């Protein structure tokens, strides 16, 4: 019985040691995926189609192979949020075109899943005056 118990403990230790190995080929941790939100133009006017971009990078690389990029948009005080799928423009740029009917304070969250990472930067902006 002691031999079986000792064998089990030894086997468990070997398994724990094997599963705790890290990637030593590069010797570095992978860099985080970064997302910046950009408005084109910077001043957004009501009732005009405007462009919102997410620029996705990882270190110095422009990420053009993201699994998913969506923009969540809502106006201050609204419970309902709109979720829009972004189109890939290449070179790390993902965008939507959106018309905002009313003046006011809005928020956008870019939901980005790329290279086994997920990030959700949030930014406020004003439409009109």
C-alpha cells in the first residue's frame, strides 16, 4: 500500500512539473495587444455619416488578423447600447461608419479579440455642441 501511495505522489509531482513549463524558446512574454480609438474627423457632427477607427497593434506590429472587432456605442443616459461589427481596412485599422442623430455626450467601447487576447478600451466623445 505504501509503494502505491509513494508511486502516486511521485507521479503527481512529475505531472505538476511538466505542466508548469513556460515557453523558453523566445525567453520573453508575448506583448499585449493595444487598441486606440480614433474619430475621423475629430469633431463629430449630428446627422452626418462619420468614421470611427480602432488601430490595433502588438508591439511594433500592426494587427490585421484580429478574430473580432466590434464597436459598442451609446449616448449618456441611455440603457440601450448599439453593437456594430467593424470592417478590416488592413494595416491594423478596423472601422465603422455611423450617423449620430442627436447632439450630446456619447461613449464608444472597442471590443477587440486578437492573438489570444481581448481588450476593451472605452472613450467618450461629443456630437455637435
